[in-house]
C-alpha cells in the first residue's frame, strides 16, 4: 500500500475519500490526488511541494478550461488521460461542495475531450505462445519460476496487473483452478486458470521463500511484488521475445478476451471474467474478433489476389 500523503490537507482528505468511501485502490487514490496537485501547480507555478495550495479553493470554471487546454497542447496528454484528470477535478470539487467549502463545482460544466474510439490491440495466439516461451537469462530459480507463473496467469485469467499483485496465497485454489481477485471499485470476483498456469504456479510455490507476507507473488526482498516490478517482469519477456509490436499486460488482457470469444466463449462469460460493469464495455471484443476474421478472409480468399476481373 502506498505511503504517499499530499501536503495540501484538502487533497489528502480527497485521497482518503477516494480510497475509503469510493472503494478505489491505493494506486487510484494516489493518481487522483496527483491530478489535483497538478491543477494546483498550474494555478500556482513554482509552488513548493511541501505546502498547501492557496488558489485551489478559489478556482473557477475558466481555470479548469485553461488547464484542460494546457494538457491537450502539443506533446502533452492523450484525450483519455485528460478525461481522467478532469474526472478527478470534478470529484475533488464535489467533495469541497459537500463539505460546505464552496457553493459550486467549477469542473462540472467543462466538457471532456472526445477520445478516439480505437479497437484494442490484440496479439495472435501464435504471438502469445512466442511470448510465453521466452526465457530471460540471469535469473535465480525463484525469479525464473515466479516470472513464468506471472506470464501464464496473465494470459490464463485476463486479470489486470493491479489485480495480479494483489493476490494472496489464500485466494488461489490450484486443485479447482479458480482464484479470487479484487478488481476496480474493490469488487471481488472469481476467475479461472488453465492447467498450464496452475502447473506454473505449483512450480513457483516449490521455491517461494518462507515469509509472513501473504502475497502470492513476492519480490527478492520477500515482500509483495509491486505494480512497477510486475511491469518490469512483463517488459523483459516482451523485449526478449522477438515480437515486433509493442505489447503490455493490458494487451495480454485484450488478447485473453478476444481469443476466448474466437474459440466459442459467450460474451456474458467474458464480461464476468473481466470484471466489467457493463456489457457494452465487453462487446468491443466482438468488433476485434470480426476484424481478425476479416483479415483472415482477405488473406485466404483467392479472388482479390488474381488479376482476372
């Protein structure tokens, strides 16, 4: 859990509100708090990191609009990132209004930038197999088996990286090949794993150090693997795999969902396994699957590859 505490008391209160009342993860509450700090620094350039922001309480809708325009400038943030920062501002000022510190919410009427609707990136089944076959040299047996288990589990279950590092030993039932994870909004769900992942986890548990930490995946210091450390594990596999495309743990999640759909799983099952609130979020994988089929069709059909038309 993060030990980050904002210097501004209203932001610290907001961070606690996001974590405790809204049930978000420590990482999300920290990101939201840093978004508010960024707005404070925009209002007060050169502001010391150890002091409260004097101008936050008097921020106007015009200030929020200028902030959004600044974020959307050249070489700055994507529309998706700006939308998140604006959502953080809305929540922060809604809390200030609820606590009676101001009578309005200056971020409420600022329209979010439109995010381009793009299909998620997906690896082919062959690319995933290549990634999982990759071996990273210079590792101890503990690290090698842990990392192999991490990679197998990401593809077997489609879980997010934050969910992966939050798994405890008691959450995993290898005999039944099921696992309990805590997703967004602190919501619990059950996911499945394949035999390859179960075997990889068993092999890792055979060398996992004894420690009071309940985490399934440990760092070299025998403490819970961090979000960043899990990213480094995946990055090393991707870098050494020989794959030319840029892949991430979330691309693995997209690949999991798309491959299940293409191999006969129904969309409602995939929705539950991914932990989506809305079916419409999951249905994007139908479009991805159709795109895959279209490419296969165009590559396979002989008519357009001949000149006899």
